[in-house]
C-alpha cells in the first residue's frame, strides 16, 4: 500500500510474500525478496524499512522479537492475519489479471 492508498506496490507484495514462511529480520527479508522475484526486485535499505514501517503501522505485519547479534540490533517481523489475507488477495488479483491476457483468444 503506497502512502495514502490501499494499493499494494510490487516491493510491498514481495515483503509480505517473504514473511509467509515465518518471521524474518530486514536483511533476510531483502534476500528473500530477491530470490522470490528472480532478482527483479531489489529495494534499497531505506525503501525496505519504509515499507516495513508502513505495513507495521497498518497492522499487516508485527514485530515478532528483537535480539542483538554482534552488537547490532536485529528486529524480526511476522505477518499478521490481516497481512496474510492481503497477500493472498493480491496474489489472486494478479492471477486473475494475468489469466485474462494469457487465456487463448477465439477469433
């Protein structure tokens, strides 16, 4: 959901999709996004944390836990039920839209 809308951007979709497998910290989310998108989506650190902040504010994700690793704080995020519903609804929407284009046409 880009600022001020209910629309889901591509990087936001991949953040939600990455968290379907369980709680992850920022760097792991970034790696998962790159893997899931085949390297197409590579949000910058600032973009990723902006998305995480907006999704958290809107109740789509929540902080699962925090820990310190090698003197650095690491925050893990998880999907909420609303976030799971949103990513599934977005996947269905994209599937339906793609099927309109990929369906054989009759002349």
